[in-house]
């Protein structure tokens, strides 16, 4: 492509030749949920976001008509529910929709004359862009499609203010990101979830941790604490299918660095069933829904009427508690309560029907 610019009463600029590059394909998202003609609730995982790296999932009709979109959390998960906000979509029962993910990532930032047009061009790809420096002179090329810039690329940057000649070129060379150190970790991965704890072998703070299957697809993720230690217990989403003997890999990634070498785990089979959780009888007209479950169990409370759910982990004494905004529920709502200890099958479900207070 050839790009030119023109200002009234001035000659047209010297043309810039730009070579169009092929964008790297974003990893296919995994998703579960339901979509109705006027309401949706979905959740899943896709490419994890990092600082100045964003991933969005887009829900569209087969003809490309936009339906809705959501930003992906830093660890790679996304969830959304609500009324469909695009009346133009006119969804019909049985219609198939497309869910796609698109990632963008950071480049560089700096300072120029306030209000100046700052432009850059990457070699050898020819990829280029421009923006206007803010009132304090700062600028940031912070979101480009993933895969457009590579280690070793040379970047040419200049700035132009109205009434002044274009600045001299500034040359930059992109360097490869250093690799995150592999974590020290212990624990077990089961077919229905995992319990992991460990320490980061780095002086850096928050780190994104991902657990992937043999296809390098993310099956679980979590963040670490600021003290470089982590301890987590999670259940796999319903779309994750692992069997005993499969190998999964845990990797760490610090912002601005590449993923660490993998720490492998052999998936173990579940044994036994989790005990059925109980409900305390003193929760009426309070903001706490609590009870007793098997210690370490992940307790899930689902409103089957609306599709919303909450989870809590039972303490060492078996106690668990949810924030319970009882005024947000209605008489007749159907609730389901169940508990799962990673390594055991899910308990039998406790069915609850909300009735009026006596």
C-alpha cells in the first residue's frame, strides 16, 4: 500500500510504501453455556491477556453480524451473561453463531512535542502506524495485532508538528523477551480438577500460571500472590476432557517475558464421592449463605432460574460461606448446591426451592 498525507495550502507528502503482513491466528477459544434469542450466558478460556496485551471474544452471526463481545481476563478466562444488546441481530431458535478471539499486544511508548504526529515503520515487514502525542508529549503504540512485530525487527520513528520540518529518524531494534523461570511446584492433577502449591523462582511479582493439555490448549489458569508463593484448588470446566494417564504441563509467565519451561503432571483418576454439603438454618434474611461441607471441597451454589452461580472453598473445619443478597432472589427460584473435592466425584445435588419467609 502507498500512504500519503496532504494539508491545505501545502504540497502532498512523500509517499510511504507499506507491505501488508499476515496476522498470526489467535488460538481458538473454548466455551460452554447457552444462548437464547434474547439472553445469553457463556464462559470459557482463550489466549491469556498480559499488561498492554488484550484479547476479546466476539459473538457473531454466520454472515458476520455483530451480536456481542467481551474482554478476556488476564489469566485467559471469560464469562458473560445478560440480555442481548444488539436488536439488529434478530436471532432465531436453532441458528448457529460464531465465537472468535482476537489478541493484540504492546509495542513501545515515548515522548515527543505535544500535539505532534508520531509515526513508525517496522522493517522488514513494512508494518506502520501513527498517532498524535498527548498534551504532555507522551505517546504509546500499545495495541497492535499479535504477530506483526518480531525480535530483530528495526523500527524507524519520527515526529512532525504543523509548521515545522519532520524530525530526524530514531532507530530501534526489538529484542526478544527473556524467559520466565520455571516454578517449583507440588500437587496433583485429577481428571476433574487440580490442587497445586509452590514458589516462583524469580524476584518479580505477579505471575500468570497456565495449565495446558497435549495440544497446548489451556485447561486451567490462575495468578500468583505478590509474595511469589501460590496455592490453588480448582475444578475443570465442563468442556475440559482429561483421562487418567494424560500429561498436562504447568507454565509461568511474568509480564513482559515469555513462558517458562513446562512442569509436567500425570493426570490421576478420581476415587470416591464428595460428601453432600449441608445448609445452616440461620440464613433467613441475612446476607450470608453458609453451611458445612467436606474440608477442601469446592462448593457451588447455582441459581437454575437465572443461570448465575457462586463458588466457595470449604475451610479445614468444613465451613463455607457465600455472600447472599437474598433480596436479589425471587420466590420460586430453583437453586442447586453441590460440592467437589478435586480427586473425588461431585456430591449428590441438594435441590432448593425458595419460598416466602414465614
